[in-house]
């Protein structure tokens, strides 16, 4: 194999990833975070922090830079979102733009679906991976959006009446849980640039992976798997990867 320049290697990786995404109608994929933490992340974080009101349950930590490309300029330690009304457990570290998107998903999709489907609101998000300096498991050597605090793996929810709705058991579980999870997954697809749920691939049998990867300068197109219209028509992946622990909320790295 001839020696390739860094730029050529980058093009090759992008071409390969683009091919993977072609089946999702993503088209011209412009993922730019191949060689390092780009300026657009800092710009988004700075603008977000400047606009974010103080919160008793969300605190700003010192910049995370010691892990090289991984990290954030303004990491947020989340105890609860939605003015403290929705705990996130275990408490994750996330970037500001993602936290804003998580709040929007909660207000515009999750809580309306919970009120309609269960008659009560969600009081806790159960997550199994937030900030983590690691690569994607199944998309080659590129860093995961988790490495920038720009992603969350959501394993389930606790309702105000104590009931728990878990992605792994609920996706093909009780009818009201199936309906709720599909509705809010569709809501996630409208807000996040990447939304991967059960049946998208074997690694997502027990969680929604949601992130704000920069797909294109305007933030679109998005990756939404399974597509909303197909969500109820496909069968959940039941085979469990050997290296994945099922326990919730024990941290289980997602595929992305
Ligand atoms: Zn993930």
C-alpha cells in the first residue's frame, strides 16, 4: 500500500464512512472531526455558555483538555435538567449545546409523550454513557461524539409514579411502553443529528444513542435509525454482544 498523506487518509476514511451512511440517505457527509478537536466545537460551546442561565443543578467544570483531542472547553456536570425536575443518573458530564438539546427533547417530546401515555411526567433519565474519551466501536478509528461530551446513551426513564420504562425491555414490551419509546425516539430524530435505537445495530439493543455530530454546516442531514416509520415494523435485536454488560444503569459503552 502506498504511503498516503494525512489529507489522503482523511479522504479515504470519509469516503468509507460516507459509504456506510449512503444507505441512510445522508448523502454528502461532511464530518470534519477526523484529525482533532475543531474550532466549531469551541465556538458552539462558547456561544451556548454565554446564553445559558445559571442553574442549581448544572455546574460548569474546568475545561477538559488533558486527554488530547478529547474534552470540552466548558464541561457541564449535570445533576438534573428541566429546572431541576428531571434527574440524570448517574450524573453525566456533557457539553453545553448537547445539554440544551437534551432539555429541548425533554420539554418538547419526552414529557408530552409521558403525560399522554402514562398520565405522569418523567422524573429521571437513566444513562449508561456520557463523556468518555474513546473511539467509535464500529465506524473505524474516529473519535466518538462521547469524546466531546456531545452524546448520551439513554437506557431508560423513571416516572413520577415510580414506574420505570427501560429501553431494552420496553422497546418490544408493554404496548404503552412501545408507543412511548417510539414516539420519543422520533422526537430525538428531530432534535439530535444522530439518533440510534434498538434494531439500528447490535450495539444499541439496550439504549438510544443521541448526539449532535456536525453532519453538515447547517446541522443536517441527520442520521435516524431505525427510521420512525419502520420502528414498529422491525424486530428487536435480541442477540447480546459477549463483551457488553446488560445491567442498567451500569455503564455500558455504546457503539457510537
Ligand atoms: Zn453512544
